[in-house]
C-alpha cells in the first residue's frame, strides 16, 4: 500500500512529553545493536531473520539506509527545509527495492552500519531544545523531529529482535525503549487508518506491564494523539508491554482480545503492509 504523507505544519500524529527525551533511548539502542553486530560470525550474518526474504545482513542493510535517511531528514528539518521524499512510499515494497542488489560482505555492512549510526546519533545529541520541535519527514509526513526519532527507535528496536531472536539471543528490553516504541507504534497504526479517510474517531486507554506504563490513544476529526495516563470511559487494554508491541508491529498476534469498536485502531500497520 502506498502511503500519502500529510505535509505541512499540522502533523497527523502528536505525542506528549519532553520532545528531547527520545534521544537517550534511541542512541542507547543504536549503540547496543552495533556492539552486538560486531560479535556475529559469518554464519550468523546469513541466518534468516523474522522478516520475509531477509537475512540478518539484509536487515542491517535496511537499517543503514534508514539511518542515513533519518540523518538527512532531520538535518533538512532543523535547517527549516523539511523534505518531501516519501510520497507514495510503500512500506512493504520500497525497502525491499532499496536493498535489492546489495552484495556487500558482512564486514562492509557492519562498517557502514557503525558509520551511519554514529552520524545519526551524533546529530541527535547535538540538537538544541528548539530543534526537537521543528518539522522533519517520516512516513506519516511532516512531524516534529522528536516524532521522527520515535519512528526510528521503533523501527530499529523491532529489527533488533528480528535478527536476534532467530539466533537464539535474548534482546535487551529497556523500559524506556519498550514504552516509547509501543506508544509510537499504536499511534502510527491509528494514523494509517485515519489517513485512509474512514472518518471514524475513537479513544482507548492502555495499562501495560513489564515494563509498567499507562497511556491513551485518541483519534479525533483532525489528528491522532498519544498522551500519558488513562482516564477513558471504557475499560483500558491491559497486556504485557513487549507482547503488545510485538502484536501491534505484526510480529505476533495481539496478546489480548480487542473490542470490535476500537479494533480498527490496530489495523493500520496491517493495511500498510498488506497483511
């Protein structure tokens, strides 16, 4: 499914909290992944991942491309010239096409990852307080630099599990990385549905455990928002945070039964990936 990003000054997805708080977990996750990759054998690099058609090497080729894009996107946004490169982006087909034909050795792919990751993390660590609220581009369209970084963390966190779980490894589950990625993923999925023009509005609260957190996802007539806490009229969704994040990210079934009146809020990523 081709996306139609919302460009301009009114983002489709809003996240509450300190915009710069995403920097620490994102940088930590990127550096941790780089350290893990440096320990892999040649045999492990060609092991199949959880992503169809991709080995561990292919997943890292993808992350090399995305880290370069995030760096370019945020740099342009901070300069006051947010890009418009993702109109028509297909989450299922485009990443496959961008990585097709890459035959670099694992050693070269690792070197490229470390370079792209270092540049990306260095840029984020150098941002000012005001920079985090400037507009940059991610698949939903123009949003805050903070929201772009949220997308990057979610994508990289999921892909870290995509390569490590098939290798029999236990990925680290830092609380802030899990909760930040979960909040963003639920908002992103609802944003895709919103963008399809279904005209539906709704609200659902979440109470998650291991790690513990609460937040509320709201779809209004104009946008999607994710805020801490839950004071919704209906009962919140209660689940294990990692299992729910895996479900929203289409790596596993949702771990809980979701009422029919809000189930559509979780169908956006399934629609985007044509599943």
